[in-house]
C-alpha cells in the first residue's frame, strides 16, 4: 500500500470474518503498532500496563462492527480525546498499518467490511481533533486514492470541469462517506 513502510506478511486470506480471525487480525495489527517508531510510543504511553485489557476490547469492538455482535460498549470519541500530541501523520500511519494488515488477511469482499468503518472512524476522529478545515496528509490521501473505490458524483454536487486531473481519475469521493477536509491540491 505504501512503499515507505514494510508490508504485512501475507497469511492465508480468508473469505469471511470470524471471532477467531478477528482476534488474529487485532493482535497482528497491534504487534505492528507497538513496533512502529511513530505509533508505538504513543500507544505504549497511553496503554502502559493495560495492553491485556485493551486487546480483547478491540476484538470485541471489531467483532461488533464487522459481525454485528453488538457486544462492544464504549465511546470511540471519548476514548481518544485524552491522547496528547496526536497529529495527522499518526492517523495516516494507523490507517496504513490497519488497512495493510486487513488486506493481508482477508479476501477483498471481507476486507472492505473492515476498511469502511476504519475510514469512517479515522475521519471522525480527525474532524473532532483538527476541525472541518484540516488538510488531509498527502500519504493518507494517496492511501485513500489507492484503496477507496470512487462513487460517481450526484447531479447536485459541484465539479470542476477545468480540473487537469479530471480525465485521469474518476470523479467523486471515496466510500462510504465523503472525506471532509482539504487535500493537498485544495
């Protein structure tokens, strides 16, 4: 997904998420987070001595989102508000590591079930932290361009017919919701 970070090792990709493979995904992802020079220190500071509580909670969270288990009880925004020093590049790295880990473990139709909520969560957290007018980091925009299928714009959406890139890329926004924020081109 991004050549500046090492890719996740490919394991046997599965077609359907289950509690067991979601657990493997979560633990594999957080192994990468902990080893990452940008994210590792943030997570280690925040979760010092609490990893054994956090990881099962994340398994429950993702099972609730992907399998509809409805067992997770918590507030994602509230849980992330106290994190100090978080910048846009942290979200870009988190997204890269998560989406790459998902892609290495799931067939595309199953992977999308994780990718859509991950993108919504990242956007929601970025909006709450940086406001409606933040600039999406270039590496995150590149990641979105690569993995996010594009929708056609609605008839009532404005579009720029003078955009020199208009014929080179599909029009519209990445799924599942419009990404709010300015791109590097804006």
